[in-house]
C-alpha cells in the first residue's frame, strides 16, 4: 500500500453517520471510504474538465469547418474500417 498521510477535516453529521457504517458498505475502515470517494471524485472532475476542453476546442474549430469546404466533419463512419 502507498504511504498514507493523515489529514484533519470537518464533515457534516450525516456524513459522520455514513462513515460509521463503513462495514455495512463493504469497507475495511472509515478512511477507505474517504479514499474511494476522493478517487471517484477526482476521476469525475478530470473527465468533466476534459469534456469542457474538447467542447471549447470544437467551438473554436467550427468556423474553420463551416468556411473551408475541403475539411470534412467527423462522423460515426470515420471510425469504421473500410476494408
């Protein structure tokens, strides 16, 4: 297991009650719930960030595709094999 750091933070009472039931949720301890929740949240935030960046880049390139008829937009067929 990786080196773990201890941190102190404040949580709401309903969150405390949830953590107290760690065995019910299949976790070995309260900290493992927090680690799992943070890992999931980090993945979600990164995914949302990437989606925002992709949407921004798409908007930036839209005028190029609208103005330059030699460019083709990506379609579902672009990922299919033609052989």
